[in-house]
C-alpha cells in the first residue's frame, strides 16, 4: 500500500506535531501574540497513535515527532513508546525534532523507543543572542543537551535558521563546531509564515552561504539522498558535516515524500499548503479516515503547496504547523 500523488511521488515520511505549545518563543516561528489552541482540540495520545497507525498501514515508514515543542507534552513517554510499537507493522524510523531543553529528562524514554537520530534547533552559539532570538534564557541547557546526545552516540543534527543581520555572522563558527564533533549542522533558509515578518532581504540564500563557506574552507561534497532536504558538505579533516536547506531558492519538491499532521489533527500535504484536511473532527464523528488521507495526497500541488512564497503566503505560524 502506498500514498502516491498525481506527480508520482510516493509518500513515506510523516511529521506529527504533538502540540502547538513551546518552551521557547523563536521570533521567526512563534508570533508574540500567538494564541494556543484549546487542549480539547488537540489530538489525544490515543488519537496520535491511531492516526500514526493508519498512516503506517498506508505505506508511511518514517515518523518524525515535532511541534511546537514535542517534549513539553506530559504524555510524551506514552506517545513515543506506543508509536515505537508500530515497528512491528512497517514503521522503520522514529525520530524527532526538538529545541533540546528537556532532553536530559526525556532521553532514556527516547532511546528506549529506538530513536537513533535527533534534530536539535540552535540558531546561535552566543547566549545573549539566544535570548534575543528565542525570548528565553536557555542557551546553556540546549548546548549541554547536545553534548548529552553526543555522549550517548545519538546521531545529532543541529538546525540553524540563518537570518541576515541576526545570526549570519556565525556561519563559520557553526562550521568550526563540526571540527571535533560528529554532528551535522544544517543551515536553513528563513521561510515566510504568518506573523514572522518575513522579508526577502532577511533571507540569505544557501548559494550565498555556500560561496562564503567555500571561500574560507576546503569543502568536500557528501553524497545526498534523493528525498533528502539538505545538500551536505564536510571540511577536509573535520569530524562532522554541514548542509544547506534551500526551501526558498532551490526547493526540493520533486523528491518530496513528506506529509504533515498538525497537533489539532489536520493533514497538510505540504508545509505551504493553504488547504488542510480535518482528520480529527471526522475521526471523532466515527468516519473512516483512510480514504480521506488518500484523497488528500491526490490533491497535493506540484510545488510550495501551490503558493508563491515570495509574495503574501497564506499559512499558519510555523509553531502551529510542525517542522
Ligand atoms: N520546537 C522544535 C524545534 O525547534 O526544533 C520543533 C518544532 S520547530 C517548528 C521545527 C523546525 O522548524 C526548527 O528547526 C525551526 O528552526 C524550524 N523553523 C521554524 N520557523 C522557521 C522559519 N520561519 N524558517 C525556517 N525554519 C523554521
Ligand atoms: Fe518553539 Fe521550535 Fe518554534 Fe522555536 S522553532 S518557537 S523552539 S517550535
């Protein structure tokens, strides 16, 4: 069984947002006046597991838990351990994206669920700047938890949203960070979402960053997978690697095999899709969701959810979608 769209893309990768709440307030992700959804409108643990199981039956073999901040959910341990059980019916990879703050409390649960790779977001190596960018003073906690992951041999990717005049002066420092640690730093182009004051001048293209990096370091390209979102490089002699995620300037829609489920149980077949399909309400009314999921995939647009990202993008704030 496979979820294939009209462009022949086979969908294997599901991102499940567990909550629209977060312990940080990153300026590019959560608007200052963000209103959180009432808890009763969010998927319960049973619903997250039921939907995940339905997607796995339809051919999804990778699930990434995200948010908001997935680790703030009080029933996180129950959810991840129950989703891990789907490995007996076709799930191959279970992973998560986190701001890292609660990793020291949750790590054993995560490892027990068989997670081998974790993406941690960290946009600056300067504590003061971290406070400005996230509106919370948690730099040292995140950094110590990245080291905790490395001490536990977890494959660790560090997501960095690069913004002009905000943190783009730290690109070399982040590349230096890969010298001694087996991490993968991923520089992400700043994307437009509701309430994040996106302007093209604030975005730095991956090509411009690559040029800066290659003028300064001797780079070796690393093989990339067709479905991967990042173009990866390594500096000669360094332990780790780094890559560029160019959603804005060189989108990877052609190889897209991803689909998203928001914390309030809506399918977004593209990060930028305007339309959402309300699985949760239908499920709560006893309707079989399998046909709805298949229909939704068939409606997937070729690129960027059918929007033009450099004009006014209609979308929720990223914190309410799940990345
Ligand atoms: N709270 C978790 C975290 O920060 O890793 C998971 C959710 S967060 C929405 C997922 C990813 O989306 C993070 O790596 C974050 O940096 C990225 N993100 C959020 N807003 C973005 C934007 N406007 N442009 C590019 N990436 C963004
Ligand atoms: Fe929270 Fe992650 Fe968004 Fe930052 S990027 S506000 S940590 S959801």
